[in-house]
């Protein structure tokens, strides 16, 4: 009897050990596959669309990190462009190595982002260089010092107050561009950022894409000329204009998502100008920026995206 129990114990321990080894092997293989998939997303941003299907094929364990899941949500409707795409905890951007500013920055705002937590905010954050950018393409704090321009956010710090780490990342210089201070960064641009947060508070789900423009001026005939300043030893380009494309995912009475696009000149603007004076046909922005917004949804399914005329900014602020 004692011998039988000993044999049963040995067999049980052997089975338990085999099962434990199998489970551990599956777990570590899945973890390794997850890391490889994350590297693939870094090389090919569109891989984030197929990653959920891949995970479901072998998902015994939930080892996907929050950043990967957040990227899929932020870029739900596609990438405006694919040049040097960089992923952060709560926003995604494409970096322009030549001009040392972003091509575009995409965000998905919800009530939790903009309401934030007590004690979370820009008061605890500091501007700093993004060390993930190679040094010969990187902007530094010295470039902005005594330049006469503000360090203007593309993804606004106040849009990311659900975690201090999220807010801190908006102060990386990859998310910053030179902006006129009085009358723009602290004026019309700030009003537009507040308006976007109000939309997120009211509708609950807002997609935002922000970036710089370098708008050409006509020289007569079929000739055009682009002029803009550069600051610092790294020659950070000063945009002539900034754009912001907004899409409300929540359905309106017409049954379609709603889109608005704005273009503001990087200049001192009168306080009395209404934001709606800067409304612009999204196709104008795509033309000047070389980007394609929200290609994951048919343009005909979006209400408000196309306006019949150029905005006042294109007429009056050349």
C-alpha cells in the first residue's frame, strides 16, 4: 500500500511538473512574440492594425502592454503619413528630421483625459529634448532660448491630465514647435485647444490631428515661394501656419461623425477674431501638408469636412 502511494505521488509530481513546464513555455513564447510584434509596429506602423488578430491566435496570457493597445485606439482611422512615426503613452507623432518639428501629432481625447486628476499638470513637467531622436536631427532647449518664440505644444499638455507621465511626455521637444507667444500661443491657439477639450467633455470621444504648415506665397504666374525662419544651432524651422483637424466620433442627428479643420497663421492675431474665421476645408490642409487624414473612414460618411471656400486665414493672412 505504501509503495502504491509512493508511485502515485511520483506520477502526480511528474504530471504537475510537466504541466508547469508547458505553461511556462507557452507564457515565455507568448511574451517573446509580443516583444517581436512591438518591434514590428515600430518598423511598420500599420502592423498595429493586425496585432489584435495575431494576439487572438495564441492569447493564453494577456501580456500586451497598455501603450500598444492605446496606439491602436489613437490610430483607429489611419496614419496621416508614415515618416519617422513615434509612439508615446497617450499620443502618436511623425517627426520631420529636416525641420526638427513634427509633421503631425494624433490624439484620442476622452473625458478622462481632459478632466484629469488632482495634482497632475504642467506645473510638475519640464521641457526636454527627446533622446530617442538621433543627435544630428534633435532639437534642444538652447535652440529656443532667446529666440523670441514660445515652445508651443502640438498635443496640448492639458489634454493629457489622467497621468503625470502622460502630461510629461507632451513636453518632449518632438511635440514642440516655435510659436509666436502673445496673440497666438497664449491667444487664438489656446482658445482652439480649450474648444477641443470642451468637445471631448461634451461628446466623450474626439480624434485630433495637429501639425505645422509651411505655406507658399504666389510670386506671379505659376511661381510660388516658401519663406520661413529657422532658430538655434540645430536650425529648427518656424512654421508659417498651424493646423488642427478634429473629428467627433459620437453620432450626430444626421447619423454621421462630424469633422472640423482649422488653420491659424503663426502670427500675432487680434483677440476679437472668432475661431470659426479659421475654419478650413480639410483638403486645403492635405494639399499643403502632403497628408491624408482619417483615410480609415469614407469622406462622404463624415459631416462638415468640406467647406465650399477657403477660410479667412488663407484670404487675409498670406
